[in-house]
C-alpha cells in the first residue's frame, strides 16, 4: 500500500501530511518525508 501511495505522488496537485505532535518522529515518518522532497507540488506538514 505504501509503495502504491509513493508511486502516485507524481500525479497529485498537493500533499498534506498530518503527524501527531506528541509522539517522536519514526523511521517511517522520515521515509515519507524524504519521499516528498523534490515534488513539484505544494507540500504541507501539519
């Protein structure tokens, strides 16, 4: 499922990533954030 989501990033108009502020950043979070780098669309981290 994650592989499909990451592969579809080239077709989106914007990305909104919601994270829980009261928990530490995980390796999975870092992987997602790194996947968003370099996108040509707006990326919003909340």
